[in-house]
C-alpha cells in the first residue's frame, strides 16, 4: 500500500515516468520469445507482503504458463500500482483487495482475480518504554502511519475504533516507511508505527521497538479485526479481464502454483528464488529475511481463494473511515473462477 522502493526490471524503470505512459509494458506479443506480454505494477515489490509476484518470476512460472510478465513497482511519491492499473498504464496491479471497493465507489470497475494473502502483513512496532499491548493503549499518545489517508492510516483508525478510541483520543502522524519511520520512533516523535518487513526487522535489530500488535498473519488479523483481512491480490479492470480471459487465466495459474510453493516450502527455499537485493540490504541480512518470513508466512493463502467473510472485513474498515458513501456490489469486486480453474489444472 505504501509508495516505496525503486524499480528493478526494465518495465520498472519506465514506471518512474508513468506520467508519460507505459506503452511498452502493455499486453501484446513479445518478439523475443513469442509469448504474450502482460504488465503488472506491484505496491512495493521487494516487501515481504508482496513477495508472490516476484517469486512466480523467480520460479519461472509465468513463462511455464505462457506469459511474458513485465513486473514494475511503485516508487516513493509516484503513481500507485492500483492507479496505474485503473488508468490503463499497466494491465494488472499487485495491491490490496480493498481498492476494488474504492474504485467502485468512484465509478470504476476493477476486480480481484486472485487473493494471495489473508492479512495486511503489517505489525504495530512500539517503543518498549511506551508499554503498548493494544490499540487501547494509544490513548493520549502519537502513533505513526505511512501517510494520512493511506492504507496504514485506515487500518490504524479502525483498530483504534474497535477499542473504543476516537480520533480525539490519540494522534496520527505521517512518518513514511523505512529509515524515516525508524527515525521517528527512535526520536520519540511517536510511540508506535505500523509497518511491514523488512522495516520490522530493522527496528528490532536497532533495539528501537518491538512488535506489539500483529496484523501480519491471518491469525493476527482475525484477532484484531474480527475476521480475515484480504491483503495482497491481483487486480485488473473488469473490462480488460473480460476481453483477456485466456491471459488472465495464465497469470492466475502461475500465481496459484506460487501460493502452493509458499505453502509447501521453507522460508529459505523461498528466499533462494528472490533477487539478492530483496533479501539482503541496508536494513537486514538474508538470515534476518528468512527468520522474518518464517514468522509471517501464515499471511499467504495456500490456494489463491478469497476466504469466506474476508471482503466484509475490508468493507467494514472502508465504511468506518468514510470511504463508502454508496451501495457496494460486493460480488462484482472479486471472482474465484480463475483460481478454481487454476487449482483444478494443478491437481489441487
């Protein structure tokens, strides 16, 4: 959900100039290998919460199913993955399911064709001296979010509301992510901040804070939200899906196989198929990455199916933060059809 990291593929370089367009990244044939090309922008491709998209590439699954996938990523201050998809600059987005509801409210038809995670993948990292064990403990304090109005802001507000805290009871401050978030926590500007791996591990290694509230795992989401929260998904414009069903099926086949791989392999196996810069950087070592993934691997769904009740959890959050002002056609926001076919094809 956050705007972060630099592009790491050829199409990702073009993503920096999205205002000009991404014509080279659209669907079509690739003269190099004869496979049809699909472009996808991910909301932070090196973040653990979004690892399936790149893992599918590392495992060679897109090409196995007959697609030349061009992956790109959001950049700090740039166009969001979901917005790039909705404007036609890329074919698909690796982003949270909730955007389908947001776009529908704005009159745009966007659909989730595969659900990859059942949790936001976030942790509330809090300074030890703050003695925070629940959102109820935020009363009278300042907590960090990526940006005001961002996904982490929405989740923070909803978590507080479930503990009977209103906006007047605590303060929310936009602190970005990575080093800026760590600095805000270290300097005491905030007592807690919502973030993902690898920033979580970076905070722990520096001794700046520890995980106080887990919404990184499916079990954690159920505890704090009262239900599974559908996080990372594969989104596309409904009209594009309907006119490219064969291509969509190929992409979903690759990602469903990836989800089975995640479910049946170790964190070390998974890390071995990711780019070195994703698993070892200024914040973490490769072993840190593997340890963190072992801890939070439960967020990934084994089959790509939308969990029962999960869309309602996302809708409840959106309603609370005021993003839902019109009726919502929930069946139009997601489909399990491609995933069911993919699971049958793979024998699962």
